[in-house]
C-alpha cells in the first residue's frame, strides 16, 4: 500500500474536505546497478573537481546557474528557500471549468485524493456535484517544493488530482517546420482521403488499456527471473511497514457552509495568507 505524500484538505468557498494525497501512477522501469565486469563489484559515481581531479565532499557542493559559457551565479540555501512556495498541504480550488477546455498536452501526472475518516460526506458532495455539472476544479497545490496547477476530477468513486504543465513548459507548434500548405500542394485528392478514411474505419476499436503492456519490461523481467533460477539466487523478502492511523475528522454542516459561501462569494485563502484571485486576472512573476 502506497504511503500518502501529505495529509491536508481540499478547499473551495468556505468548505474544507480533509484528504490524503496518494500516488496515482506506478513506475515499472527496471533499475540497474553498474558493476565492474571483472569482479562484479559495484561501480559508484564520484563528485570530482574538474580542475584538481579530487573528489568534492557534499558539504562543499553548491548550486549555480550558468548564464553564459563558464560564468555562474551561485545560489545559497536562503536563496532557494526564499523562492520556494510555502507548503500549505491543501488543494486550493480557484474556479470550476469545463474539462473540454484543457488541452491534453497540459496533463502531467495523476494523483488520488483519498478522504480521511469522517470526511466522506464532503468528499462525496464535491465528487457528485462535479459529475452532475460536468465541471472540474482548477486548483493550486504545493507538492514537495514546487507549486503546481492542477485539476480536481471525478473518476468512478474517486477524486483525482491531475497536475498540469504551465504554458511556458510547452514548446509552441510554430517552432517546428510542419506542413501547412494546401492539400493539392501535396498531391492529395479525394480518392486518397477516402481510402485513408476506410482504413481508419477498418482499424477502429475501443480503448482497452488492460490489453497493453510494456513488452520490453516484460521480456527483460522474464530474462532476469530465468537467470536467477539458474544461479540459485533468491530475493530477500521485504518487511511490511506499519500502517499509519488517519486523523479523525469533524462533523460539518455542509448546507450552512455552502449557503454562507454563496452569500459571501469568497474564496478560501491559503494557510500562509496569500491571496488567490481568479486565474484569468492573475499574473504571476516567475524567476
């Protein structure tokens, strides 16, 4: 069972729903170690000073930005701490939008929002409301040391948190030399388009994700297991970790909170006191 990244709350209006942020993906890549082929000893990387050739201890390693070849600006811990967002351990919904408005290119990473004890009512209220009005929550959330844009999306019995890329992280299409002339310029006529449509129709089907696997990982895993049997190697069993107790929630009068939120038309401020105006009018400066 995966461990929560943090325990916090979903907040919108004056309503807070205690949740735990849980991973929504499982990495399946095989991780390898480097060995010396002669005696099978581990090969380690070292932090080496390129001028002296000597190893540099971690305490002497600093972070720097190269603004031109060979020229650096060194940043200390205080600089990095001042730039990092304050962790509020909350999903602050700023507005509700039509999911069709979000280009799939913005989708980055999925998480699950799991309700804490006695928070199921508020959780189900938000989930079913989003489903009925066909909206998703556009939110800000801090994970580790970075603030993300995210969508709160109903999925079956869950609320998912889908992290979004910022627009600056996407490469504009115009940066690439792509075909943009008329169809006739590429000698494409009605006959070719019709045949292509027939081919697409003949190959059309439904999305069945369970039917797809990473074949490279599957074959390599099989090879590893075969080698282990031939060598008589057995994996050491992992010890299961202890389960963590979830904090108890409080009984909340959701009708009163919703009515008050609509009446006052206020957004819930983040814990550190920073204001969150509407996203369309908000301009954020980033280093």
